[in-house]
């Protein structure tokens, strides 16, 4: 149907042609001005009264002005009741996606363009159309808001033209479009934008390392620095308390620390220290190098896979582990005062736990800061996310000492106040500590330690003022360890006497039934409960390893009451490695299951294990923790734990366990080239070689796949801890 152009003649004329419009497009009271075209003027003149001169009044000679016709001029289109209706058929709306909606409609005869409205607001351009074409039309809204209820309409427009006499200015010109009709509103509900799972952090975790152990134990037990710039208690030339200016100075021959006294060549040597270190190495079945073992540049004597008292975490070795997938590393300050007193002498570092830990905590952070190109300290879970996402190594600072705050020692036996304990935990947090062992190898103010090494019981007498309170285990505990005095040899007692002035000579307990071992009866103390709740209140990561079975069970129960995750950072399932693991130091299966339910993380101990043994232990721990669990390493590097031994020699004609290539090269430092097939995990940088061996074993690919999810699992665990901390009461 053609649109009418309406007009009226004269200011009072009631004769009008009316244009019909949908009332919703004309504002009440609006007047639209048009100019007359020639045809309209002719029609209008027929209805206009002409000027008439009466014959009676006409006189000869009279003249009259010519009749004056109205001058064509602006006219007004006024609103009148509608005469015609333009009706849109309903539009069709199709939701194509969260932000995309397609609108289809049949064109309206006479309309030359359309607009689409969403919730009353125009979206997109004018859509032009041929008024004579009746093909379906469509438009697409590509910016629709997701997850929204939307209302669409389409409005049709027809052209507006100036009409008037040929002399009328602008006659016949197109001056725009007038709305004809609007469709009925049609609803569309857009879905929410699918949330892609956030990018998962990739890489493995080591929950237990001690890169600054050379600064613990008085500075004279473990030898070697971690980088140029590291603090050295003594360098190869007996220069004390200096910063390493070279790798030669940091990792050179070790006589100054491990050798006996020599007035000419080793004035800082110590015969008793030499003998104590020999006893420690041999007693723990480690390599027992010469008193002047050679390190850099040829590394003929150390590091070795079973070496216990030399630095294995030189920065370039850590970098090689990082290149092999390490993305989170917990770096722990460590100390035991008894060992420190046996090896330290005049002028050496103090051997108490607090000062030793403070020194290591500060140096760990300085060390990481010197190598910001590939690692960074993480103080929060979001730091871990940011650091690992930037493809760097996140280092988490922690503490594993016997007496936090030097509380309740033999020298300071008083029970500390709750306020004092909380204040010291807050102090450690302020220093940057985020990972913490409430209990290490000795009973302390917080609770009882796991009994599994005879000499630690001797140390307990010296430093805590009493032996372990050992009782017979329950048959269901699967504990066979029993204390004996075999390690209290004559020379051991003599060394204690000479170095410290007194000695523990014997510790006695009553017998247990055959096949039944001993466990420490001491659980958490009331102070320990307060301390652990304070650690939780700060969102710290708490490790239950080294706790007595009773203390670990009590801590797990406390964690379960808050839904707070706790970790086991360097451990395995009790009994999985024979009698040596049948102590309360190893966890029961139900304890691992509890850790898994809390989304805690396990670091599977690796010291002295083959690729097959470690893989089996890892998979057993993960399976026991439950669906979705992920674990990591608990290497205990530089913590008097050996590395992993070289693999068995292959059968004749068979390839070695690890094959090196242009893309996976051997570890090289100085003039030394290490081969895992012969050397095992001689230093920290050979973890990737070990994983190559694990990956080639039965089910190895699945083990590696789970392990490489460790960074994400660690991050999630810390997020939960930070979330739950707000619910921890006093």
C-alpha cells in the first residue's frame, strides 16, 4: 500500500488529506510541514471561494484589484484519527550464542529501510530495502549481552518528500524517513558465556629441600655454597663468614670444614669434627669421602648420589631441575643443636634453632632474589599462580627445626605462654615463612616427635631434657622399631664429652611383645593446639611429618574440624619399604586418606629409591589419598638423605635406562660430566634424568602425568588454606 502525503489548505481549513501512521511513532501534538505540489494546488483551488464583484456595484471605469489567490506556502499535517494501518507480521528471533542473536522478518510494502531495537535501543545500522521487494530480511546482533532476557522489535520506515509548486524551494526532495510500523516485541534469552577452565599450572613440586643447610648446625656440617654471592661459613682457604666470589670458592675442596687441624695447611680444621662427620656419614650409610674431598672443577669425590654432607643445590643444578619441569620448591631452614654442638667450634655460627633458622630464612630469600630470571619467592597462593604462569620457579620459604622460638629446651625448660608462642609464629610469618613443621626430630613445647632413629632419642635427652616417652605400639599400628643403645659407642660418648662437656650414656625401656615396636606416647600439648591454630589463622602450610603418631592424629582431627588442609612433605606409606618404614615416622593409610580428603599434598620420599620403587610408592600414596589427588617429590636434598642410586645395568644389547641426545643432554659443570646410568642422582639437577627413567618404566607415563599436575594441586591447596583461615577461632 502506497503512503499518503497529507496536507490541509488554509489555517482554518478542515479539508485535509491525512497520512495514516501508527500512533506510537507520532508524538502527540506534532505538526509536520509540507509544500504543495502543482497537482495539490489545482485540487485545492477548486474548493477555494473566488473573489466575486457584484454587478450592481460595478461602475464604468471602476477598477478593481485582481483577485489574490492564496500564496502557496507551508502547510501542516495534523494528527487525526488513523485511516489506514500498516501491520508487521511477527519477527522471528534465533539465539545463535551467548552474544549473538539473529532477527528475521518479512518486509513491509512501501518501507525502504528498517531498524532493529534491543530493549528499546537501536542496535546496528539502518537496514536499507527495496520497497517493491518482498523477500525475507534478517539482521544479526553480534553484541548481545550474555545470560540476559532481551526484547527485540523491528521498525519499518518509508520515505518523506517535499511537495509543492515547481517554484517551491526543495520541492521533490527526499528529506528523510517516517516510521510506518513496529513489530510486536519478541523475547530472546541468551545463555551464559561458557567458562573455559582456567589454564592449569604445569610442573612438578618438591615439598622438601634444604638449600641453605650449610648455614645450619653451626655452619660446619654440610659444606658448600649455592651460588656466587652466597654466604660461606668457611671457604677452602679458611676464610670465615665470607661471600663466594666464584664457583671455585663456593664448591672447592672441603678440608676447611671436614678436615682435621693442620698448622700449615688447615688452621681451621678440627679433629673431633672430622671424626663426628665420619660417624654421621657411615652411620647413615652415606659416602665417606676423604678429609679433603675435591669438588669444583672436576668433582672427583663429590657430589655423589649417596653423599650426605656436601652441597647438592648449586644454582645451575636447580636451574637444570627447573628446565626439567620443577615449578614449586619448598626451601626449608633446618637445624639440630646436638649435631651443631658436635661439629662447631670457637668462632663458628651459633647452634641454637632460632638464630640458625633466622640466618637461613634471610639467605634463602636473598639467593632467590639474585636469580630472578628463573625463580621468585612466593608468599601467597596468588604468587604461586603468577610465578608459575610466568614460567618461573616458585620458591616457598619454610622452617624445620626442633624448637621453634627456642621454647622449652633443656636450657630453657619453662612452658611458654600461649601469647609468646603465637608471637613467635607471627614473627616467622613476618620473616617470610609460609611452610612450617610444628615438630621435628625432638619433643618440643608443641608435642611429641616420631621415634625412628636412635641418635635422635639421644639428642632428645640433651636438648629437650628427657628421652622419648616410648610405649609399646598396638598390633594394628604396624610398628616394629624399638630403641637400642647400639649407637652409643665409646667414641661417640667420648666425642660428646669432649665437645659439649657431658654425654648421654644409656637409655632404657621395658620390653614389648615379639613383633611389636615402640611409639612415642606424647601427643600435642595444649600449647601445641594453640600454635597450630595460629598457623592456620595465618594461612600457613602445615606439615605433619616427624610428629609422633598421637600428635599427627590429633593434628589431623583438628584440621578436619576446620576443613583445613595439611601436608606430608617427605614420607611414604608405613611398611611399604619393609622394616625400615615400619615406624611411626611413616604414615598409616588412613592418615594419607585424611590428608587427601582435606586436599592436602604429599611429597613422596625418594632418598635411596630406584625408579621402580619410587614410582610404586608414589602411585600407592596417590591411590590411598583418593580420587583427584596429586603428589610431588620429597627429596630432602641437603637434609642428610641420599639421592637416588644409578639404575641396574641393562642386559647385554639392551639400551641404558636413560639415553642422552641433542635435546636431552648430560649435566655438565666444570670438567665433570654426569651420567645418570652410572652416577644416579648425584645432585639436584639430575631429577630430570631420574624422571626419564621413571617414564620408561611400567605405568611410568601415568605417574609422570600426575606428577606434572603438582604445581596446580599445590596452588589449590594453598588457596583452601587461605580461605579456611578466616574461620579459625582463638
